């Protein structure tokens, strides 16, 4: 190893930081939006709508953009998805609406639905108008735990229906992973907070930050004091590698580091010269790309399977590659090598699929230098956050068990978002969960 | 390579692509650039009597459609706003420098014989190949008793053409206005007056839109708007119909036609020629893209003619005219059905919703294992073509003839016609 550990902040000039953490995809101006909108065929029973977890009426809002009825377009979007602005920025559209767009089938060039959605929602948010009103007060109070996409979507829909909502949030700010997790260059310029303000703008929602379920409040009390409870706490736990050396300095959880990054001036964040990321999902891509953008020289993602098995979409993989990240497929770490209690290298082993299709090591090993190692091998639900009520709140495959209406096994308790997700964890799915739960809660309360 | 030379009313040109009388032909500078680019001829921007007219600023309006600019174009410009002498000098010089190109001079003067006589004399001296009487301009000039104000009265047309024929040896083209109920009356009048050819169409009365902030028709001139002349791709179908009307009219038989209206490509020009035209004049397309478009027009027409085995323009000129018939002469026994190529189909559902909401409920929207499939219900399909036009995928819906073995039967022969005169054999 020999050389000193090289972890430093301020590797770049202020201008480089600004450029690296600005918008990855610049918004459409009016002219481009009109050209793009004109590409939409206004399909009947449009496949894009079906591919959107929140079923936004895409042809309708694109037509609104085309006719300069941008406020109408934005309202169409937000009616279906109150976080239409965030989703326009963070959705992996190539596997959702744009992947299903008939123009993908026709010419491999979908209508840029995400960018159009952003055009419309930005317009509305910037105009400062509030398109939603509240129904007459119902006198019902509902507790929402977690101010992430699931919780806020649920709170907003309930507030519109005339209920009063209190949102309890552990962190100092609302927004969930929009504020603390999504890559900085997808939602720069304080967008997450602007969106939270917009959502709260409908009225009837009280956001109480710094209040944690299981610490400051308890499910039993919430159920007593409120007509209904919605739990949208996301995934608090980070999976461990279970390898020797994991406790060494310089070994980080990717999500924790990203949370710091999202709250700090990038120039103040120390990053290594050589960075190794373990994992193959979007979190792995995000931490790898952001490490490069913080000025790391060598960033390598080590993933135990091939490109097509990666959780990260093809597009995300391309983003990593164009940002100078090396992806080493079919490799897995066997140990982290340290010196003076600090990580200095990762020893990896090539993998292959065995006869039965099971992943096996080959014993063919190599070593990568590393001043920093990021673990991005997934998160899990932390049952303790649920207040020791786990015995009552049924868990299935590590997540809160819910029915179609997002109702948990507990009476008057609903849940949504990553905390229940059995597939891919996406912002848009969390919003949909919140929306469905709100509808069910409303039905339950009004019957 | 096909021979693209054209001759119309004795006026010869190396190709049938001419620039119509308009800003592109306003002065020597433009016309020389056009000839360098390869245009076969020009009709010089309309000359009038001195003092020259004065134009407003804000002269053009446009209809943009779904991101496509200038599908329709409109103007409130008048005739040439440059002194007559200057125009004449330039015409003379250009004709001398470009002897093989056709140069017609468009004219518009008050409806008095002396005025026409005087201008014809001076134009003749330029050596121009002919004149085109502008009876078409629908705005501004018509308020002064010229342009379409003359073109809408067949008797005036006949009278002015007679004067012109009496006072010049040059071929006289008459440019017709489409702002009439039937194009045949003015065309026949031109022929009666002795016109050597007709040119059509001039622009169509239009307002391109209303500015909803100013509450003013567009294009707006300081808070007001006047109607202007409409042209560009959007008017081509109207022009084609009017050209066809004249081409098939027995009274106009043999009257040469220089076609104008929405011509942008070699294909547009070929269609007009097939409809009987001898040359194709272009204005909007040149104003949109510049003169260079003629390069593709020349090679495109030539390649298509080679492919079809046409050696000269005359080989296919008018070939579509005999097939332009009245509705009553169409075959009532002809049957076609929509057919969807499932491999090309991208599942946009537009065929279904068009037929379902507005036609004959003949396209079923099916789902098999969640996958969309659109299928024509032959028994319901009346063969209207709607779906094939709505479908965004080229060649995906074709209209396929159904072999019925039944003979060609017109409406007059159709037993379903309540006014049918029974045939002798029946
Ligand atoms: C690094 C990273 C990048 C991602 N990138 C994308 C992307 O590009 N596109 C995409 O669609 N998705 C992305 N995701 C996934 C997406 O962010 C989540 O699916 C989404 O945020 C889930 O919303 P949620 O409301 O369920 O949970 P969260 O957003 O996690 O919100 C949960 C909220 O609950 C709070 N909370 C937790 N415990 C308690 C408690 N005990 N008491 C009170 N409050 C509590 C948390 O502080 C948080 O605010 C990414 C995720 C990560 C980790
Ligand atoms: C700006 C403008 C000015 C025109 N001026 C004249 C004119 O002076 N004389 C004339 O006969 N036609 C004039 N026209 C009509 C054109 O010659 C032509 O008939 C018409 O534009 C249709 O052709 P297009 O569809 O190719 O433009 C003018 C058209 C435009 C757009
Ligand atoms: S599938 Fe594509 S073209 Fe069709 S409505 Fe959706 S965005 Fe428009
Ligand atoms: S041709 Fe007309 S009737 Fe037949 S399927 Fe198409 S739209 Fe329907
Ligand atoms: S309009 Fe064409 S592409 Fe669209 S569903 Fe019908 S056949 Fe398929």
C-alpha cells in the first residue's frame, strides 16, 4: 500500500462543484416543449398511462402543453400524482411511461414524457398558484408517520377530502429521500423543499419534524388519538456485507453518505482518491457518480452479477459510465484490507453461475486500491421504528404486510411506500401507495 | 436522364420549376440567385404604374401546425414597391444574361385600356418571354379596383385580356383568383378573351388567427388587422382541384396551365403536371427554405420519371385528367376493407377510437394476456379510409380491395338510386 490514505474535501474548484451538482438534465424551454409535445399521438388507452404507477393521464397533459394550457396540464398531473414535479425528475422513465410509449416501439425514441411533465409542473409551482381546494371539514384527524413521498401524498389527499392531518417526521425536514437520498444533480436548487411547501400549501396538514415513532410517539397513542394512522417510514436499515474489515474507517453506508451530501456544501465533503462501491442498484450508481463528481479519481462499482441483472436501469448504468465510473461485473468482495484501522484495499473474487444457476465464487481473486468503500447492497425496514408493535403489525418478507387498500393487519392503520414495497422501491410507487391508502381511509371514515 | 424541358404557350424553360410572382422575384438580385440555384423560370413580382405602392410593416401571417412551421402562409403585401423603370432595367439585364430561362412579367394596372397598353409597350422592350396578368391579389389592390376585383368578374377578365392581346405580341398568361365560387367562369372568360395560358391559384382570402391579447386579426398592424392572401402547403388541395377543373373542361380544352399553390417538392409538381399543368410555380416553399430546394425538385422529378419510363414532361402531362370524374361516375361496386399489419402496429389505438367515436365501430380493441390488439371487423367496415389516415405508422393500415367480381357500376346504373333511369335491357 505504502502511500498515505488520500481522503480530502475541496478537490475541485468552486465552478467545478457548481457544474457537477447542477441539473443533470436541463429543463425544456417553451419551444422545445412544443416540439416534443407535438410528437405525442394522443393515443387511445395509452400504454404510457398504464405504465405509470400513478396513472397520470399523459396524452391529456401533453395536449395541454401543446395548446399552451400549461396550468391545465399541471393540474392533470398533480391530480394523479401530487409529487409530479419530483417524479418528473427522478422516475426511471425508460422502464415506466417512456418505455411503454408507442414511439419507443415505432422508432426507439419515446416522447420525453418526464421532461414534459417537469415543464408543466415547474410552470405551476413557479406561478405560485394553488390548484387544489379542501372539502368541507370532516372533523376527523389522521396521523401520518414519515414525511416522505408516501406520507405526504397520503396527507395531501386526506387534507383535500376535508380531514385534518398531522405528519410526524423524524428528520429535521420533510420530503423523505427526495430531500435526503435522491442524487443531488436530479433535484438541485432546493426543489424537494419547494415541493413540500407546495403540498402543505393546500392547508390542513401540520408537519411536526424531529418527532420519531418509537422514540417520541407511540403507535398505541396515535391509534387512540387519531381516527386513522398511515405509516410511511421508508427503510431505515442498511444491509451489511458481513465481511472481515467492514468496521474499518473509510467504509461507509452509501445512503448515509448521500444524506450528508444532500445537506452539505459539496466542497466540504471529503472523498477518497480511490473509491470502491459494492452493489448494483441505483444507490450504487448514485454514490459512484457523485463520488466522481466530488473529485474522486478512480471509482469502481463491483457487482456480483452481469449488466442485465443490475437493479440499476440501463440508462443509469450509462450515466455511470459517461461519468467515468468503471463497472466490474461478476465480482464480489471477499474482504476489506486495512492498515492502521483504515481501509486501503478491497479483495474481490470473480463469480460465475453454477450448474444450478446459483452464483458461485471462482477463487480467482484480485485487489483494488480503496481509500473509501461504499456499501450499497440494499436497505431494510427497521422494526424497532415501528415501536415494538411488530407483534401486532404483521411483517411479510421484511416489509409491513398490507392488503390492496394498503391496510395493515392492525385496525385503522394503513401503510405504504418502501416500508411495504415488495418490488422496486420508487418514489412514484410510494406516492401511489399514499394515494390509495388515503382513498381507503376516506372511505372508511365516511362510511 | 429524363428531359425536363418545358414549353407552355410558346414560353420555353429548361425545367418546369418556376418562381411565382412574389418577393422571391422582386428584383435582379433575387432572380439571379434563383437562376444560379437552377430555377427554370420566374414570374417577376407584379409591376404597376408609378408611383410605386407603399407597404405596411408586419406583412406576413402563418399557420404553424404541431411544430411544423408555415403549413399555411398569408400576406398583406401589395405589388412591387420599386419604381417601374428600375424593374424594367433589371428585367432586361437578367433576360440578356440568362437567355435560356423563362421570364414572365406580372402586371397589374387600373382597368383602363390605355394603362394596359402603356405598360405592355415598355415590358415588351425588356425582351421578357411573356406577361402574366395579375387578376388574383385578394387584398389591398382589390380595394383599389384591381387584382381580384377584376378577377372575380369574368366580363372584366375577357375585356382586359382582349386589350392585352391587341397591344402585344407577347404570350399573355392570366393569373386567376381562387376567391370565386367556380374557377371555370374566369378561366373560360380568359380563354374567350384570347389568353395564351392561365396561371392558378393566387392566394385565398384569409385571416391566420386572432391575437387574443390584442383582440386583433393576424398579422396585426398596430392593433388592427386586414385580411390577406393565403398560400403554402395548406392550399395545395384547393389548387389541385381548380387546376383539374380547368384541365378537364371542354370549353378550356388545350388551354395551357401554369400551376401554383402549395408546391414544395418534385412530387407536388408531378401531381400538378399529371393534372394537366405545363409548369409549376413556387412561392411559399422558397420563402421558407430558400432557393436551394430546387436542386431536389430537379433530381427528384428526373429520377421518378426515369423510374416510370417517362422521357419528357409531355409523356405524363395530363395523365390523371381523364380519371378526374364526377361523383356519379364512380364505381358503386368497388369494395375495400381496412387491414392492419399487426407487426407494424404500435398499439396507439387511434384507429379504434376514430372508428369507434366517429365512424362505424369497425375496429375492436382487444386484450390478450394484457397485450393490446386492434382488429378490423370486416362486416362493419365500410372502407372509408379514416383509420388509415389516422394511423401514425406508414403502411400499417392498408385498404385492401375485396374481389367481388361485380362490374363497374355508376350511381346512375345503381338499382339503389331512386332516380335511376332503367336501362333498355332490364
Ligand atoms: C440513494 C437512493 C436513490 C434513489 N433514487 C431514486 C430515483 O432516482 N428514482 C426513484 O424513483 N426512486 C429512487 N429511490 C427510491 C425512493 O427514494 C423511495 O422509493 C421513496 O423515497 C420511498 O418513499 P417513502 O415515503 O416510502 O420513504 P422515504 O422517502 O424513505 O420517507 C420516509 C420518511 O419517514 C421518516 N421516518 C423514518 N422512520 C421514522 C420514524 N420512526 N418516525 C418518524 N419518521 C420516520 C424518514 O425520515 C423519511 O422522511 C432512491 C433511493 C435511494 C436510497
Ligand atoms: C408575400 C407574397 C406576395 C405575393 N405577391 C404577389 C404578387 O405581387 N403578384 C402575384 O401575382 N402573386 C403574388 N403572390 C401570390 C403567389 O405568387 C402565389 O400565387 C401564391 O403564394 C401561391 O403559391 P405558394 O403556395 O407556392 O406560395 C404573393 C404571395 C406572397 C406570399
Ligand atoms: S404512448 Fe407516447 S405517443 Fe402515446 S399518448 Fe403516451 S406519450 Fe403520447
Ligand atoms: S375504413 Fe372506416 S369503417 Fe373501416 S375500419 Fe377504418 S375507419 Fe372503420
Ligand atoms: S392506428 Fe395504426 S398503429 Fe395505432 S393501433 Fe391502429 S393500426 Fe396500430
